[in-house]
C-alpha cells in the first residue's frame, strides 16, 4: 500500500472511505462539503477506540469513519486509530482511503501527527503471507493522509520509513526458527545494506569470531547444528553525526 500526503485545505477528491479523528468530548471536523447524518454525530462520543461508520449524506466521500481518540490523545492513540482505519478499508475490500486531520498542538503538532498516522497506516496494512502457498493480495493500494500544515508532509515521510522498517522486522520474526537461521538472517542483512550506499554490512563467521575471542557467543551456538554469524550493520548519515548509537541484539540459534 502506498502512503502519500496532501494539503487538506484543498477540495477533497472522491474517496470510497474518509477517516476523521476526534478526542473524547470533541465534535469531529469534516472536510469542506462532506456531510453525514445527524444520528451518526450524535452516536459518536470520541471515546478511545469507539468508532462510528456511516454513509455520507453529501460530498465526495461515499463513507465516513469517525474514530475516537479518548482523553488527551498522543502519538500512540493516533497510530492505533490510523491502523483501525486501514483495517476497516481492507475489510470492506476498498482500493483506497483518505485520512483527514487538522494540526492540533495537544497532539504534538503537524510533524508528529503526520509521523504517527503514517506509522499506524503502514503497520495496520501489514499481513504476513510467508507461510501461504497462495497468498491473497490486499485490494487496498493507496492511503492519502491530509493536513493543512507544511510540516505534516515531512512527518509522513519519516513515518513511512519507520513503518517499512517495522514491517521488515516483522517478516523476519514471523519466520519459523528452521527458516530464519543465522545464515538466513545474515543474508537478509546483506540484502538490506544494498538499499542505500549509506549502509554497510560486515558478516563474521565462526572462524573470525573465534579469532576475536568471542567465546561466550560461540558457546551458545554450540547448542545448534546451525553455524553462528555476527552481523555488523553501519549507517552513516549525510551530515556529520553528533554522536554514535550502538544498539545490539542476539538471535536465538536454530535447532532443527
């Protein structure tokens, strides 16, 4: 699914589903020209995870989904709401949807809102199909996020990147232990490094690890028929880095 950003101050284009957010006790703000039945507004109270679907009574949207954010919503509530909107569109078999919002300082500003919505939309569309011989492709191909603030687009760009990274990790985690072996994980890391010239990847085999005195790590790997691998990924930004961050982790050895 492709996620894009647009200026919500412009006239809304035709869409099979329009998603709109509101915090508890607040009335949802609809784009210009979109109308919904009074009963739908009355039923919706903005409470956390309380959503209301209705057919539009006027305007370019066929359906409107009102999503409740609860009291004092933040990034996590926005992420979850965007994911619910995407899952609703997928359940209805739609090809696209639009998510509309206005910049609200209480929600962290336009950039933070854009990032949270893009993260939630991207992760909400995730479906693991690796174990299926005939996976069913989702019909949802496009999600448009709208806001009338110039900082929103930059936030969406960051959110899309974070969602893609999360989905990449989920695919690795969902593989069975006898599929995601140390060597398979190393191959995935090498493939990842080819996506950007700013990423380098070095893979150490057991001989190299032994030479460096990594006895504890090699001791753990002796419980598996799969040989150990150590993956060293480095990302170098365009500008000079202010500091270095060194996250580390260990994958359990496979014992098929």
